[in-house]
C-alpha cells in the first residue's frame, strides 16, 4: 500500500462523501468488489474578526508540506488492497479483490462571533467554496484511481502460479498509485494549489 498527502482544503463540515459506481463491477462480482472509500475530517479552530488574525492562525496551525511550505489544509490518503487466490491445477486467479481508500482531510474552521464583519464573512465563505472545489478534484482523483485499479485487476488473465499473480497485482497497484500521484501534482501545478480556482485568503 502507498501513502500520499495533498495540499487542499474543504468547507467547514459540509462536503459530500466520496462515492463509487458499483454497477461497473457486477459482471465480475466473484473476481472484484466495488472499492471502499472511507472519508473523515479533522478540524482545527481559528478565531478572530480580522483578515490578518485568521491568516496568522492558519499559517501557524497549518500543516507543513514536503516542499517546506505550510498549507491551510491537507488531505492524506492511504490505499490498500486485498484479495484471495482462486487456484486450479494449472493457474491462479484473483478472487474477491477489493481496494480500500482511506481519506483524511484536515482543514480550518472559523469560529465566528456575532460581531464578525459581514464583509469578512462573505470573503471567508467565498474562499472556502473555492477550496472545496479544489479539494473535490483531489478526492475524485483518488476514487477514480481505485476504480481504475479494480477494473485492471478484473481483466487480468489467470496466471500460471499464484506467486506470478501476486507480482502482477502488486505491479498494477503500484503503477496506478504512481499515476495518481503524478496527476495530483499536475493538478496542483495547474491550479497553483487552488489559487487559480479562487482559493486565496485574504
């Protein structure tokens, strides 16, 4: 299994859970199961009634990244897979293959007070809306990757030995995860970590 983190952010408590298209696996139900996607959110609270206060707190409490920068929010995912062997005298196939993606999103939650300026509230809401758009793009990439991996395993021909089958499945898994990582980096580069989508505060 692989572990990967991405810089991004989401709304404070209102984001759709990732879903998968289960119908595409029906014809190979014995060989593969629909991927399982588990998503959870971690919040860190920020307070204040000014742009600088909010920005300073996010800068302090944000998550350090491998590039040496800090980001207001970070998504981590961990993809793992499991399956059984369907053995015959001359071949070995994957049975009940299932990929599981565990997605954890850490992001800020502004604890507003009644005296918060409306202009600041509007600016914050617009910022979070843009971050949500960026985050959903990353999350959808993970879901698409595990679906693609599942389809690839479903179309694997029987291997001469179970050891060879394991090698092929492992190679597919690492190949698909490497592709996911590359596409996620390209997405971040193209969007400047969401800035091109409006995710800039203040």
